[in-house]
C-alpha cells in the first residue's frame, strides 16, 4: 500500500519510539528505513480505570511524547515519530508482559482453550510545520500534530497442557511479550486461529498503519 | 505445543520436500532442525476437476512421494518427510504462482476489495518400520505410511488501486507466491484481515501441524 511513495517516506527521518524488535522488523520488512529511539515512559496507567483501547492509546501517546520532547530539547524534529503499545485482554483483565515465570504460567493457563483480544494503539506525531496532517490535535505546545488509532484482533488459543506451558516458558520466549506469548515463532504453535490482523498480534497493526500513512501522504500528492 | 518433545524430534532426520523459504523459516523458527530436499514433481494436476482442498493434498502427496522415492532409491529412509502445497481460491478459480507480471496484475486486481481462501495441504510420510503412526495409508510398496490434512484461511484484501498493484509487483515479491502476494512482508500492507491461521497463508499451517505431530509423538510417549 505504501510502495508508490516509499521513496518519499525513505527520504524522511522516521523515528520508532519503541524498543520492540518485532515492531522494528515489521516496518523494515516492508522496506521502511527507521531509527529506533525507545521511550523511557514507565507503563503505569491505571488499568482498572481504562478500557483496553483507551489504555493502549494513552500509553502509546505518553511513550511518543516522551521521545518527542527529548528530541525537541535536542533541537531536532523528525518528520514522523511512531509510538505503539500492545495489551492482551480477556474479560475484565488486561495482561501485559509477565512479571516472572509464575506470572507467565498464570497468564497462559488463563488463555488456554479460550479466546482473548489483542489491542494495539498506534500514535503518529508529525511536526506542525509539515505539510502533512492538517487535522489531528496539537501537542507539545504546537510543535507536533498527533493522530492515533487502535486495532484489535481476536485470538483463540489451543488447549495448553501444563507440560506444554512449562516447556514453552523455559524457551524464554514469553517473558518480554504482552500475554506471555509470541505468535511469530514458537508461540505460533499454541494459537488455533485469529480473526483480524496478524501483525497486530505481533505488536504493530501493519495494514491499518499503511492505510493511515497512505492517506496522509497520498492526500498531499507527494508522489 | 512441540516443546515437551522437541529434543526427540531433533534427534531424528526430518526432510522438508519443498523449496519454499517460508516453510523452512516457519519450521526453523519453532526450533526444528530440518533438511530441505525440494521436490521435482511438476505441479500439473487438472485444477478444473479437483476442489482446492483435494488439489493441494494430491499435489503435496505427489511432491512428497517423489522425494521419498528418490531417497529410498539412494538407500536412506528419513524419520519424517513433510510435503506441502498452497493455493489461493476465489469462486471457481484456483490461483497458483503468477506466470508473469501481467498475470500478477490480473490476479491482484481480482483479489482486490474481496475475500478469498488460502488452502494448504500437508502430507507426512513416516517409515512403516517406525513406532509412530500405526494408522494412515501405506504408500510406496509399504516403505512409508502417510497421513495428510488441509487447512484453510479466509483473507480479505484491501481495495488495491492500480498504482499500488503495479508498484507492489515491481518489488518482485509476488512472483514466486500463490495468489501473487506474500503476507509476511510488503504484501502484509495489502491484507485487511484474516480469519483462521496466519501461517497457513504464508504456506504452512503451523498450529495444525504441531497438533498432528504432538498427537503422533505424544501418543507413543516418546518424551
């Protein structure tokens, strides 16, 4: 979707405000050149007071804002800053990364043989001086304009016996991932089916991102 | 799902009878050690006389059989031979790899803004002398037992303008792929949503494969 103006995008400075190697890989796989500047924002919003969709957008906004402020203080304004946050939700509960192995056992036992929903919030910051994005809310004293969206994907887990859960945790794969699994590697054997966007489950809703960027850059006829 | 006995699997000789780099990558990503021996079977079954599900299983069987025969003639019997075939189906039509760029334009234009189904047939050959797989049909004069399955995933494509289709084809990505797109890289920006298994769309239904192997190896208590 981005191919007709990928050369325009790659002439710009694009910053990914996330240290997730999966997000970097997804964006590089489509030929985008990006610079990774992980946010130091502590993910501490009150999950009991926010819906999963609000939680990921607000967390992604804080992450992006922290990086944008740091860069603005250093006197540089990238052409685009991308922030994202992903959680897994089941019933009233929101799961992030497991705290330790016992927490990973608890989460995976709860997800076993059931459906859950993966939410990713994505936030795009564009300098206010840019031709792009005439709409969107002003942030950081007018330095940036901001737009955001959320994508959700339903995931149905297979029935996971305890020996499977324990052997999976021993691989080390679950520990840095929301919901304690990674669909793109070994965890892919645990997922029975998904309904929605696969990349969203990996942590970055690529098709929706491509549509948003295409509409931002396409509208301005920058081809 | 395979972690509890991955060491058993990796002590065996496992052959993938397919030259697809995606299938190799999916299996290696879960920690399996495999040897790739691409089949030379010409994919020429009559698509007008077979359902997509029958077509992929029959083609996968012929591919696996060709590799098994070659290895048996050389005097070696691997512990497991895996064959697979993938097609994209829409209405009465079955799409394989595009013949040339014009064919890729035709296929992608037809898939644009519509749903289609991806079918992958997987065939497993295990030596008849193995403790595994007491069921399944005998093939190759009793040298191997064979079991097979099909998985299907519904895919909904975004609306693809002609300039997007042409720029995508210029990346070279569509040319070696059934349905003229690869969901795992640039083509991922073209897909709006899927319903089912993502890996099946990439060419190998990983969760279903893991279940089949777990039931073969688990039943025999080879842990």
